[in-house]
């Protein structure tokens, strides 16, 4: 290797080093958000809780060996095995119908979590489309959509959901299917907040230079809205969706508790607490309703931890 | 401003019309028919009698006919008589809403007194142990299922410890024999548990809100200027910063004022408080159409009034905001 080659080699090394250094310094915004998110202890706790809750609800039922609507019979006493205390056979006991509580908690979790995700998806779809249109077009379209938002907003939520629940009952739909109607109703009544947020953001975004550029390059309007405006709102949407998931689980639980949401024999965390309407259960058989309440609380708390962590992580104004 | 308020009120009228159509259609689709539910199991009643009764209660009208009859009366302020109590619905609501209002109002005052200072302190000591505990407590409050919390409190304090009454507003047996002070204490004792539920479940939002606001204000330039002038930290935080965080808070609280009359449906039902919310739930289960209509329209008016008040107070408190 002569002098010249050595020098070239050295320079190449330097170049490679510089490149590496550079690579180390370049952090994409996504990585930055992730880094900030993972630094927050509460959001880690939230993630851990949520993952275990999903495993519990979706994988758990394969291991209990029972189904959610299986009634156990006590042959010795010749009666339904109701209110059995927790034991090796029934880890969390049985409820007033002789069904295994542990298994019902798992299936209830499936239903609560599924309802949460479906409702949020419906809300996001309607909210993004209507909010996007209102914000982009402004003027008459905006006024029309926003009045519609006002109407939906002024409809009293709980009474109307209860009324619809009563109507659905009358239709004699399969008990397992009326959950879908419940999801649709919750979604149709809950999108207004998202629409307002999307509209507000787009009103300010559409005045910026990059939107003039999309117009100059002749992009179609739907492409301009859904490819260039909406992605800018995604951080806020993720936060709203995460916090919304918790809220919907609470709503569903409250409805089922009142006897209007998910119906027996389909289990949900809310209707398992419904059992306390009988005073003696409230006092004597704590194990039938307390676990369901705690699961609701812990799951919603986890969603709120994660949502709060995401909000902090996305917000460039938050110093750390 | 005057013009703005008038225009908003006109728009509100249109919105209310829309809400009333949707509500009436839904309510008439409800299966719980009041006449059928009270007549059920009574062997003395003939089908003709039931039909007469339905005619009398207006249940035989079609949805459109019924709606226009309802609107024609509602515009004159006549919302009909409650099927259940037989009294004018308006009087029913007027008498019950004050119970709901005072409970919610006291709960809101407590909420503000606890949440705002804690939020402000958390913001001034960002990322300290205090900040973390305030965050955790407020998120826990938001995550509490109200009904579960209420039942658990009942179980612990009313059934096991027997310190507090389980339900109701007064001790039915001897409330009337008490003197005024004892009566007040009696009501107060009954209100502790429901109040705890209302405050705990709604305190989190306000706490988070005042914290975020305070953080934003503390990062503003004029706070740096105030510090640079050499003002003491107390003056900076409690005079310059705190006053500015009050702007959005006042707006929110003003906006939630009408909502206080609405009543808390679930909490009132669990604690058997004779407020508007419990009556509303009862009306829905029995199919008391005039009451449900009036109650829900009342709630819609409260919501619209709330947003209007919020927007107007925002402009009043913050002179930079112009209403158009």
C-alpha cells in the first residue's frame, strides 16, 4: 500500500465515521416520539397492563376449559352450583347462575375491548370525513355539517342510548347480535368531538404554504384532504382515540349495569356487576362483582395512562 | 355581542327543533307503553277500556300526528301532564331540578377547591413526585366507573362500618321530629357518599386541565419578563401566571353551570336521591312520554345554553377574543 492509497483509505474511513456519526444524530420524529413515550413510566405501566389484559381476554379462555355460558351442577346437593366460593376448580367461584366467573370475566373482557375498538373506529371514520369536509370547504358545507354536529351534541347521551336500548330489545334480535347495534349507536352519537377537532386543525392547516403547493401541482381535492391534511392531524387523533377507548368501556359498563347494554347470558364486565341489585349479593358474595369492577377500572386506567403518555410525547411544547 | 347572542339563540332554536324530531320519533318507537304496563295483570280491564285509555293518552296517534300535537302545545309552554304523577311535567321538573342542582353545585365547588390548587402546584413542580401523584390521582378519578365506586362506598361505609346512611336524602323515620339544625345535619350525612362519587369521578379532568393550562402560561414570555424584573417567585406564580390560567377555567365552569340542573342519572338512582336524573330513568323504563320528552328537551336546552355561556364568557374574560 503506497502513500496515496493510504491517504485515500484514511479519508474513506473518516468519511465512513462521519457518516456513522451522522446516522447516530439523525432521529426521525417518530423515533423521538417513541423515545419520549418510553421514558414515561406511567405509559409503560399502561402498556404492560393492556397487553396482559388482552392476553387474559383473548388467549385466556382457551386455558380455562369452560365456556362462558356453561352452567355447573352440584350433583351431591342436587342443585345448580351457584355462588361457589373460589376454589381449585373454579378459581374465582361461580355466579348466581352457576357459571364460572373467571371464564366470564375473560369473555366479558373480549366484549368490552372489542366494543371499545369498534366504536372508536366508527367515531374516527365519521369524525374524520365530516370534520375534514367541513374544515376544507368552509362556508355553506361547513355551516351545514357543524349544525348537524350541534344537533347530535345536544341530544342527551345517556337517556337516548337507554331509549334505543329499549327499542332494540323489542325487536327480538339475537342477544349476541344486539351488541353490534349498541356499538353502532355509541359510534353514531360519539363522533362530534373528533369532527370538531379535525375541522379546527384543518382550518389552520389549509392556509399554510404546503397546501398552496398541492393546489399548484394540481392534486385532486380528496387527495389533498386525506393525503395531505389528515396525516397532520394524526397525532391528536391517536391521543383522542386512546382516551376514547377508556371512555367507551366505561359507558358500555354503565349501560350494561343499568341492564340496557350487553344482555345476559352474554357476559360483559358491566352486566356482571349488575348482580349487586340484589342486596344480599352486594353484602355476601363480593367475589361475584368486585373483580369485574376492578378489571374495568384497571383497563380504563391503562388506556388513560397510555393516552396521556402519547399526548406528552407528541406535544413538541412539552419539555423534558 | 348582542347581535351575536341573538343569532346564536336563533340557531339554537333550529337545533332544538331537530333534536325534538329525533327524540319524539325514538320515544314513540319505544316498546314500553305506559298504558300496557299499568294495565298488565288487571283482569277487570277490557281491551276496549285499554283502547279508550290509549286514545286519552294520545298513544293511538301516529308519530307525525303525535309530534305535531306535541309541538303545537310545547311552543306555548305546555308540555302536558306526566303519565306517572298526573301533574304538569313542567312543575315536576321544576321541583326536582333544584335537588339535582344543589347537589351538583356543591360538588362542583368542592371540585374546584380541590382540583385547581392541586393542578397549579403540580405544574409549578413539573416532573416532581407531587406532579406524578397528582397525575396518577386525576387519571384514576377519570377511570373510575361511577356506579362501581358508588356501590363499593355503600358497602364499606353504610353496610360494614355503618357510619353513613345507605340511601335517600333524609332519615325517613324521624326526620320530621328533628329541629332545623339536626335536619340539616341529617341531609348532610346522607349527601356525603353521593358527593364523594360526584367529586371523585369528575375531579380528574379539571385537575389535568388546570395543570396543562398553568404549564402553558408558565412557558410564556411575559412570565420570563416577570422573573427578569426580579419579582418573587410567589408573585410570579400566584399573581401573573395564576390569573391567566383562570381565563379558560372560568369559561369551562361557566359553561358547565346549566348542566348542573341535569341531574346525575346513575348516581341518583343508586343513592335513591329524588332528583331529576332518577326521575328521568324511571320515566324511560315506564314509558312516560310527556316526561321523557320534556326532560330530554330540557337537557338539550341546558347543553346549548352551556356552550353559549362558555363562548360569551370567553369573550368577556379575554378581551383579545372577538365574537363574530
